[in-house]
């Protein structure tokens, strides 16, 4: 075994050999050097050539030529079973796949990372099982990681997908029934990965779009639908996409029909994604951030999604408080994200609407509100940022279904005018009544005074 220091070796070839090798590799490299020197000198080294050897690198003093030793070829398992070796001239580097790490300075074999040693990696209601290069979150009954191994277990409410005769919109019965079956299977899965063959997220999303088309076709034929039916449609879309989105296989999915246009973006990262995110379709652009999409990063389940659906035939809706249909200046769009708490957002989202027709009338940014009844268009929480004849930008501090409403200003103005008129009438009548009372009172006082003086004169005359 060669020592780990500089060694001067003078054989009969009249050559000086200097090397610096670790004890574990010294013998092997020394034999390789001798073979190389023989090839270099055509049978023997020439006099006066000095060879300097370090691990992975050989240079000849006479020509300063670099003669690299490729450790990745000479020692196939130098980075271990799971690592990838990269030759770097005088050295080498071990790179490890996800789930593995270097145990030293990049030149040691890759070893498995036990993710289960990290607190909260699977949430608070599940069991973590370490796998080679990965891990598995085992969810109890009623919770699921949606057929994936690593996301945290989340609670599933399958009752919301239950259909009731006469209560479900046309076209949604079969979809909701299928979603409920998927939900029950996922919430009772005790094995890693899918336990049985289920419809993919892409299939379910297609069924959702088709069902939405059926409702919009009914709207087109009937002229308008009631507020309660519109509310039911929008709520059904919201609960459906929350189960469908995590099951999608692609990061970005787009579907377009004659009545509906959908774009959905999904991120699956171990840590919450950050930065801006935009979704665009033919008539609308949504601009927000992944921080808004995720919400509380302490409850981040390992995936995040943002969803934009454009309703091409909801341009004429009659809400529960209107006596006439309200005309929309844009397509109505439904926005949904994985963050379930979107009633009041710390950072506003921006929506850029293309007008259905060019108009110089300033529209009103509205959303469909079902908080206090069947549903109405409301402008609460939304402001108009900028507008021209073809496009309007709205900013809102919550998520829902949004649109541009035409004519609401005139309705408000006429309402305000009526209010002012009635207030004026009331004030005028009040003034008239007060005037009459004042006049009568003055006459009464005047007569009383005159009557008193006449009585006094009569008394005086009688005494005389």
C-alpha cells in the first residue's frame, strides 16, 4: 500500500514519479500509472520527464498534458446504487435524485432521506411510512391524499355530492353520482396509490364542462333562469372542481366548447409555490399570486390549483331583486382556488374583461352573491381599475363568479332620483303643515287678544 504523501520513485527508466494518493486508491492508481507511462514512452519513459499524480489527474512535466482519470468509468458504484456520477476533470461529483442526499462533500454515495423524521410531513391525522427515495402518507377513514402518496391527508365531505330528486340541475345527476363514488373510495383508501380503477381527473372535468353546457343551452332556449338555478349551478361547479383538480395529471389543462371555456393550473410541490400566476381565455384574464391560491401555508396539502371557467351564454340574467333582465357587457367567469378561505383576501385579484360589444358606457364590476337569498349581482368588494370601449379591468378582494354589468348605473341613478324626490315631497308637505299650524296659532292668539280688550272696555262702560 502506497503512503499518503509525495513519493520520489527512480527506476532504471531515469524518471521521477511524484504522486499524492489516498491509501485506499493508491495501489490501483499506481498500477494504472505504470501502464500509462509505458504507452506514453513507447516501451519506456524518456529521461527527464516528471509525472505528477493526484486523484483523477495526471500531467507530464515535459508537455504539461492533462491525462484525466474518469472515476465514473473506473469505479461504477462510486456514487452508490442510486447516485449519478459526473466526471469533472481532476475530480468527480455525485448527484442524487429526489429523496436522496450526499452524506459528505459530493463525492460519497447517495443515501435515502427519511422524510418521516420531518414534523408534519403528512399532517396531523395520518401515519408516515418511509420508502426508498420517497414516503407514503397513510390516511385514516374520512381523509385522503387523493390517490397520491405524498400529499398531506385532507378531510373529504362526500355528502355534498349526493343527488336529490328534483333538486339537481339537468345534466349534473350522473356527474355528482360519479363524484360521490370517487369521494367515498378516496376517503376510505388505506393502501398507497389508487386502490381501484377510478375515472381520471380529465374525464371528470370533461363531464363537468358538458353538464355546464346543458344548463347554458337551457338558458339560451328559455331566455333566462331564476336566481336559485344560477346559484345552484355555480355552487355545483365549485364543489366539483375541488375534487377534480387534484386528480388532473397535467400541470395545465384547457377545454373549450361552444358554451364553456375552462383553464386550470395545478402545482404539486413539497413547499408552497410562490410568485404571480395568470390564466387567460378568449374573453377574460385572471391575475393573482400563488400565495393567494394557497392561503395558509401551514395547511398546504402538497398541491395547489387555480381555476377559470368562462360561461359564454350567461349574458342575460334576472336576479331576485330585479324587475327586468340585466344585460352583461362581458362573459361571466367563475374563479376558484385550492384555498378554501376566499371570503376576504389579503391581496386583491385582477380580472381583465373583453367587452362583448364595443361601448363607451362605464360598466360596473359585479359578482354573483348568494349570501342573503337566491342570488343577486353585487358590486361589494370589487372596484373598476380602468376601462375603455373594448376592455375593463376589475379588482376584487374575494372570489366568486364575476362579470361586467350594463345599466346598473342608470338603475342606481333613477333609484337615487326617486329617493330625492320623495324626500323633497316629504319636506314640502312638512313645511306646508307647519305653515298652516303657525297661521292658525297666530290667528288664535290675535283673536284672544282682541277679545280680551273688548271685554275690558265693556266692563268699564258698565261701571260708568
